[in-house]
């Protein structure tokens, strides 16, 4: 077994994931630096605070697709699903810690969803309804994300996903908890705002 394909996938996936679409899109629209608005985050939630739902949707889709594209491209190039999965995981890291922005990026929820859509439909079948259900019920996006992330690897395993994939998903879910550590503190304190409230949050 050679590790060169995995090394190439990590580098390529990371660079793809590092593209800050939220920043690029809002600047192109003449809204300035999204990092100076709301929470300062480059993700779709903060882009939505500009009042431009179209730009927020574009950011959400592009942030999701960059992980999916990494999975697709490297799976095809090396004819190995596991290599593609690693490329998608690297894209997740690139989104959270982009080299172009001093390693200060988003929290990776949309990128994680994009990875699942292209690399593990079993994980998506678990994560998507959990996120939607929790968000619809509680209107707290961070709690929905954490609930979904905690169940994705477990559900994927129960649905017959490979051990390699489950291990990668478990690592990514732990990283989602890490990137949401400030949200966790607010959730425990009962101060995490619900979606729609005009209170500034930490990076999302």
C-alpha cells in the first residue's frame, strides 16, 4: 500500500477547502469584508446577517460542494473511495483553518454535509434528519449541528458503513465539537441565542 495518493489528496483537498467563498462572494457583491460583520465568520450564517439571502445560499452550497468536489475528484483520479474520503476530510480542515486567512475559518458544518453527500450517504441519512429535526424544534443551529455530528458516525456504523469511513467520520465529528466549543459553553449556560435573534454570536 502506497501513501502517496493519500498525501496528494490531503494537499489538494486542503487547498480546495481553504477557498473562503463567503469572503469572496460578499466582496464581489460590494459588501466589503464579511469578517467585519456580525460574528466575523466567513460562513453562510454570518453572510445571512448582511441581509442577502441569495449570497448566504450561494455560500452554503459552495462551502458544501468544495468537500464533495474533493471527494469526487480524488476518488476518480486514484480509483479509491478511501482516498476521496481523506480528500474530503482535508477540505473540511481547510475550511476550518484556511491558510489564506491565517488559519481562521468557519466551523465546518456545511463542508461536513457536503462530504457526507459524496462520500457517505449512510452518514447523511442519519445526520440530515437529525439536524433538520433539532433545528425545527429548537431553532438553535449549533445544537442541531452538534446533535447531528454526534450521531453521524454511530448511525453510519449501524447502517453498515466501512470501519475506515466510520473512523474518519468520528474524527470529523470530534472536530465539529472542537470548532463549536464556545457554543457549547453558551449552551451549558443557557445563553446560546436562537436562530433569527439579532444577537451576535461567536463564529459559526
